[in-house]
């Protein structure tokens, strides 16, 4: 475990690249169950399992890129395509005896494990939001958008895994200074931002260029990138409930993306109508059940 900031972005990238990245305990348990009877593995179920775990998802995408490079000209951007390319048996051979986040942090401060599980839960909710909105927008890159939202805060998750004390320090500063920019706190604590690490990791692991674009908040003029960024933002602002003062601005921005009123966005999320506001009819599939903490 690291208990002090590393000197630069390269050092963090080397740390993460030279160590086996841990996955959720539930992911490993289910993979072990599937491995016991490979002939009955449903690749769709396997893909769904992977797409609930940010670290497992990035491990699969990083694993498949060199294989793809020898066989295809185009990037493999989805987990389903990666499984087809690798084959079921080689996949399970490659991802045997995976370390777990819970095992990695079991002897440390219990607040660290709770903190990282909360961040992963936030990433899962962001992925759910992003996928639902992409479907409503009839985007052809639904899974890519889901993956981008799931991995948007990957560097933060990895720092918590390998340097939980620093993660707790950042969390404490954010709680004490709720109006201070998260990026400023990251720079003060780490000497850099999570995004700096993430950008370089994407390049080192040769992740698909589309994915790198979708997690780049500087390109939110593109609807797909805005879809991802707003999903991440909503998941962050609603993590502790639905009374965050930033949420009304989120509803307005999401409404602009989906061509809905802010009140319609609230109802799409399964929230009760505001007093004095009429109930609006929202066409298409609703999102009730995906938003609640």
C-alpha cells in the first residue's frame, strides 16, 4: 500500500500497470462459478457481469487490444466483442485467481473499503443513467457510452485501491470544503488530478480511441460525451440523496440533451413531482429504479 503521493503521473501509471488490478469479490465469485462448467457459460450473462465492475471491464478491454491488433483494423470497444475475439476458454484461463478489492483492503481502515465501494456504486449508477439516455437518443454506441460512464472515474478507484489513506484524505477535505473544486483538492493531495493519471493509462493500455474521447470532459460539445459527463455528474450529485443544490442544474442540462423539460427529467428518474407542478407524460422507456441510491 502507498501512503504518500508518488512523484508524477508516470509513477502512478507504472504502479497500476505493474500490479494485478483487483476486482469486486462478487465478480470473482461468479467467474469461479462459471469456470466450473465452461460448456454452459452464457456470454451475454458473462458480459453483463463484467459491465458491473469497472476494474474488470478495463482489464478485459486492455487484454483484448494486442490480440485485436493482430487480427483486425478496427478497435474492439465492447465487452461482448472482446469475449467473441478471445473465446470463452482462453478468457477464463487468462482471468483465473483474480485478486479482490475486499481482500486487498481487509486489513486496513474499514472506511477505505466503504469509500471505494461507494465510488464503484456511483460508477454503476452513472453507467445505468448513460445507457438509458443513449437508448432514448437512439445512439448506435450504447455499450460504448455505458462503458465510458463506468470507467470515467477509474483512476480515482485505483488510487483508493493502492493508496487508501490518500483517498480518505481527499474525501475528508471534500466533506470539509463542499464548495471547493474536487480537482483543486486532488492537486493539493496528490500533486496532480485523477484525470491526468487516467489519460495516460488509456494510452498505455491502448484503450479504444472512441472510449478515450467519451471520457474526455473537454469534448462535451459532442452529444455522446455530454451524455457520459451528465450521467457521471448526476450520479455524483445524487449519491447522498436527492436534495443536493446542484441537481436542478443537472435536470436542466439533461433535459436539453434529451429534449425534455426539467420536470420531465425528474419524473423520468422516478422522483415525485414538485409541489404545484403537473405530472408530465414521458414517452419511451422510463428509468424508474435505476436512479435511487
